C-alpha cells in the first residue's frame, strides 16, 4: 500500500541522520532472498527503495525519493549502484519536477557521474534529457548544471 511505501521511504531518509545508521543502509554483505532469486544486501534494498520512491505515485513518495538520492550522494557507493540511481534520476527528469527536487537530484547526478564516469554519460545520452533542460530554474540548479554540461560536452559523441 502507498502509505506503507511512504513510511518506509521516510524511515530510510531518517536513517541517514546518523553515520552508523547510514553505514548500515550501505552494508554490502549479502543474504539469500526469501523464495530464492538474487541475493540481497542492505545497499540493494536501499537502492530499490530510493528508485521506487523517486518514481513513485504520490508527491510525498517522490519527495522522499529525491531526499534519498541526495542522501546517497553524500556517501561512497559503488559504480553499479550509481548507474542504477542515475537511470532513475534521468527517468524522473522526464517530467517537470519542482525546483527542490531538481536540485537534490541534480546534485546527486553530479556525484554519481564522478563515481561512474563511463556509465552515467552514456545513460544521459540514451535516456536524456540533457541537464540543461532545467537551466534558469534557479541559480543553485544552474550552478550544478554548468559543470555537468561541460563534462557532457567533453564526452565523445555529445
């Protein structure tokens, strides 16, 4: 149910309040999934919660999702996680999100680009939109777009 999704996403946001709780969210040791399937880990679950919230069905869920993206961008995550998170951000950017959510996600996209410097530009090219879609939204968003656009222009094929 949507209320449970919102509560879970809010809980994950709040777990970033302390270093030990956020480290727990990023823990990579795997365990067997109930019913089989791919092994699970805390970081896989955290990534799924962030992606599903950002692409969620209610404004509250999307707001928590953008906050989770911003929180994850403050941590060291692996490049495969960055690619998955960047893909969700680019799908999110297909709409017309409010400035606060664009700011959070643009800041996260810039960080994920640094970590997964080969995959993220390819995702921007394949999925779009180009970050300059949000130029003029606010000075702080413009400040984030500038270096991303410069890096994007230097990538072969852009």
